[in-house]
C-alpha cells in the first residue's frame, strides 16, 4: 500500500485564506500622477538610513542623487520627480517614528525625463561591479521586506549559490503587483535574471509561481530566451508559500536550518519585481524612482495596479483613487503581513507593495479575545512548526527569554497564520512582534556591556 504525499511541491501546514485578487489581477499597470509635493523619508529600508546630500532651495532633476548610502547595509535615494527641495526635516513613517526626510516640490511643467547614468553590461561587468550597480540604483527587496538587494546577493566566503529562485508567488490576499509585473515586464525580468546569475554565480534559476497565476507562468514560458538557464514551476496555492524558506522547501525539497539564511542550502531568493527593477535600471545606470503598487479593498473606488513615484503621500493616493465615506482601516501591504496605518500623512516607500482600504462594515471590531482553549489550530497552521499556543502563553507572562531560548521565537517570520485560525481571537503575531523587539533590545544591551 502506498502513501499519498500531502506535501508534494509544497510545505507542511499553512492556511488558505480567501484570495480576493479577482478585482485587480486583470487590470494593467497604469502610471500614477505626480503629487505636488513628494515626501521622502530616509529610513525606508532595513539598515542605516540614507544620508542627505542636497540642500534646501536646490533644484534637482528626476533620477538625480538626493542622499547617499549610509553604510554597506544601506542604499542611496534618488529624486522621483524633477523639482525643488523645499524643506529638509523630520517626516512621519509607518512605524510611528519620525525620520529625517526631504520635501520635494515637483515642477508642474517638467517633462519628468529621467537622468541617464553609467550603464552596466552584464556580459562584461564583474559580479562586484553588478552588486555595486544594484546598490547605486537604490534597489531593495520589493516584496515587502525592503532589505538592500546588494547585501542579499553577496555570497559569503566559503559558500556557493547553486540555484537562484525568482519569487513570483505573491500569496498575500488582494495583492496582484507581481502578477502584473510578470505579465507586462517579462523582458525586464529576464534581463534582471541575467544580472543576478552573474552576480551570484548561480548556474540556473527557477521562477516559482502559484497556480492562480497560470497566465503569468504561460506568458513567461512563451517569451523565455533560449540561452537563459531558467525553468518555471507552478505550485499549489497556499499561504505563506511566498516566504523564502517555504518556497525553497516547495521547489527544492530543502529545509533551511533554524536561524540560518537560504545560502546555507546553496540558494538565493529574489522577488520578481526586484529582478524587473534590476533589469530596467542597470542598463541605463539609473536609480529607482517608482514602483508598482496594488490599490484595492472594499473601500477603494478606482482599484488597480499603479506605477507610483516613491514618496507620494498616502493622502494624495487615496484622494486620487477615491474612497468610500466610512473608512475604518488602511493597510500598507497585504492583510496578513501588512501594517495598519495610523497616519495618512506618511508616504509610499520602496517596500510598499499594496494599499488596502476597508470600511466599517468590512471590519469586525466586536471580536473579543478569549483564553486559549488548547485546540491546536495554531500549531497545525504554523509553517515552521512552532508552538504558537505555548509562545502566546509565555508572552502573556513576559517570559521573552524563554520564548527565544526554548521555543525558537526568533524563527517566526510573522506570517499571521496562527492569528488567522485562532478561535479565541488571540492576536498571537502581535505578541510575537513585541517579544522579538524585547529580545533584540536585550541582546543589543548585552553586546554593549561586553564591549564596555
């Protein structure tokens, strides 16, 4: 008697939330208008903030360097529009903290042509030159994490990248950004893969796409250059398959060890939209000025996928697309891993993949939190096989060190699956985020004490 492999071409556990993609997945990417004033926070990626090099009153052209990288784990910032620097000061961010930033007033009559830089030829450039070009372009992961891409692509000494994975999963409900990029920007994606293979030393690449985007898989397969060592694999639909470790398991049946990175199993994972930006910008030596964003949700009137300049104020975006009167919540990102905004005066940043708007009737605010009933639903849902129930109880008693040392808290990547399935409505992922912040702070304090 044979056994059916329930986990063939996928990972263990996970969930199946409603996809809610039908309203935008067929809508082509459209250019968004330029806001009168662009507001650019310098802290919009993981690592050190960008360092401002322009002055108030200075005129700049679209694509011109406004801020240099603040270190190796940092990227520069370029002008999303041609205009004049009206103010340099603190600006609000989605985290609730203020960040040094630039207020750039757009020239209303400008053609908004982008400055050309020094092109990089993937056939003649070295891996280091490509990595430098990616940093100079200000490219970060566009899937939401906003980690500087050049750092991610740098292969540590003694390690080897055997396989490059292009992440076209986009498992978050509502979001269709990557879907449209795959359908409309295939040439940029393939050009980007060319650069990425050279930069990582990988001999082949796999584009992973979920079955609900079969048209994108067929489109890429149809236009795939013969000389490019790329295969396309369609996977079953399941959340959170877009997470790096889950995608590696689904495609290669390899498990990334606890507290390790994909390179430990010879893999580098890059989002398809990030690859497209690399392929679009490096041949011209340009910096990133805009990105594709899905704007949708029950509260949005003109839903769609828009190419929006970085730094566009959220309030301007919502005014342009139109929203219903009784807005309850606005999210940046998807409903599972995105963040509810508390201030409409924040701006679009490089890591913004979606904007979701919900009305009062769409949000259930009457859900009371009840004690854990030990049902095990969260354990069955967790894709990395943690015990969210036990972690939640420890979090309640602020036993953060025990959570990290005995129950692998730091392996949690906050997918929200546990919170989604909890019948007691316990906000588990919020508990874990707080606990991880405390653990990181304590670890940093210990390091400071040891160096004192």
